[in-house]
């Protein structure tokens, strides 16, 4: 059984997923007034194919939802793709970003 831990690291401006005590992946963000911009998500090669990116992104978006003060701007293709596959998270997307995404 693998021990997985996900947390926010505000000093590094990223969410992190740890597997058995090793940093396995990150979702980097920038903050703007009323927005959190996800611009890069990466899982280390040795941890790929284990669903850790899914766990990481869900945790990050659930954390944003729980905070309730920011909308998501999914500039990262992994975060954008995850939201596209999980329509119940569309409400987190910043309005202007949602409109731009529908045009794409």
C-alpha cells in the first residue's frame, strides 16, 4: 500500500503530492485579485501512471472551492483537461476564462 499525501506549500506557491515520503508532483500557481492561476503541473517520471496527477489536481481544486475566495484560471493543460473531464468543477473557472475556453 502506497502512502500518498497532498498539501499546499504557500511559500513555493504550489500544491504538492508526496508518495511514500518522496515529492512526486507539483501544481504551481500564481495568485491575482480574486483568482488563482494554475500554470504548470508535473509528476516525476517514476511516479507517472499511478493517478497521482488526478489526486493532486482534485485536492487543489477542492481546496480552492473550500476557501471560496478565488476563481480558477486553468492555464496549465493538465488542470484545464481535468476540469473539462469533470464538469462539476466548471463553476470554479473564472468567468472571463470560461467564456474564452468555450470559444476555443
